[in-house]
C-alpha cells in the first residue's frame, strides 16, 4: 500500500467505526442523591421532590421532616405547636410556610426552628404570635409575620442578615418604641410594611437601602424634618389613614428627588405639602385641604421646569374644579388624572 494513503485510510476507518455504538461508556455515571422520603401526612411531587406539601390537611402538629427536603408548606392547618427535633434532619431548609394556623410563642419549643440557619423565606402570617420568631440565618431574604399579636421587634434580632430584602409586619400591635432599632444595619432591606399597627411615628433607624415603606392605618401625627433625607433611595411612602396635620409636616419634608409615590390620604392636612418635581403619584383624598397652591408642586413654572405628577387625588377635600388656578396646567403638563 502506498504510504501516502495511510492517513486517509486511518481517517476513513475512524469515521466508519464512529457510526456504530458498541455500548462503551467512558464517562463516570452521575451520582444522584436519593429521593427524599415523604412524611405520610404530606405529598412530595415527583417533579419537585425537595418540596413537602402538608397544607390544608387539618394537622395539629408538624410532621417529622425527612432528609433532603428543602421547602415545607404547612399553611392552612390547625397547628398549635412546633416541637423540638422536627426539623433536625433538614437544618439546611430554605422555605418554611406556616400561614393560617394557631401557633403561639409558648408552644414553639426552643431548638425547633433555631437550627434553620440556611432559611431564606419564613412566613408565619395569621397566627397568634406575641413575639417575633426568627432563626439566625444569614441566607434570610423574606420574613412575613402579618396578622399576629406582636407588640415589639427587639433590636439586633436581624443582625447579620445581609440578604434580607423584605419584612412584612402589618396587622400587629407594634408601637414606635417596640421597633426602635429593629432594622438598623441591614444592608439589603428594600421593603418594610408596618401598616395597621399602633405607631405614633415612623420607624427610626431604617437602612439607607429602603425603597418602599408602608405605614398606613397607624396613629402617626408627625414626621421628622430630616427623616426622608436619611432614606436616599426611598421611592414609595404610604401613610394613609393616620393623624397627620400641617403642624406635624415640616416644610419641604417630602421634597426629595427619589420619591415617586406618596400616599397621605385620609389624614387631617389643611394644605398640600411641598413635594419634589420627580413625584409621579400623589394621593391626598379625604383631608381638610381648601386651597390648591401651585407652589407645592412648582417653584418656577416654565417649559423646562415643571412637575412630573401623573396622578393626583384631591377628592374628599374642600376643593372644587374652580379651585385650580390657571397656571396649574402649565405646572402639571404630564398629569393624566386629576381628581378633585
């Protein structure tokens, strides 16, 4: 055979052999963790074996959670207690959902959820808690404890939770003093909901990362002059159904550039407060306002200087459409809805 043809023959032979499957497997077999065993009272879907669904099963106690489970859903039951040890096999649990039960602090045994140091989401809405229950988890992202009977949130309880972005505490019995310093030092907190509590002032010591603060349905009478200056990224502030009066709203307190939505409806304001030109949504319905002052929105009215207000609610005040001065249209050229 001519030596010059050897490379070509070898290539053709290799191509021919590659068309056949001889069953050789040169890759090591994938080692898969065993499928978690499911509690008898619950369901672990085959397409989501790391989740254990125990919701709406009339349970009175938390079933033992086997190794391998990452997500536990226990909402809509009759749980009154959490015994120590039920989560010992899943200290790396990520989600724990306990909404709509009858849990009380004295029946949550020490050592039950304390060991869940990898928890990301904890939901205990609509129970009977009087104190906050939170494990020391640096992975925590979201805490929901709405509709309980919590009166205070001790300072330092959330220390080290650098990934925490949202805390929902509406419909509790929290006071201003009871949450002082509770959220100080958090680096990633973006949303805090303390609506429907007993606050007389907005929470102090909030992190500069906050973007949304909901404090509707409280007893707030005033706001500190530099309060919003300490929250440079705050975009949404809701303070409807409080006791705000003009004397408790310092001049220019809401005139900050980051604010996009401001809800001051159902208060006792007699004048439209001064707001920033970047504000887009302002809700002032059901107050005691009797004058439409353009300077609250625009210090100077010109083609290049105007308010970005798009929605303005003033119904339920002492105003009529005739109350709006002629220059209001120039000041509010982007407004698509003005209700008086």
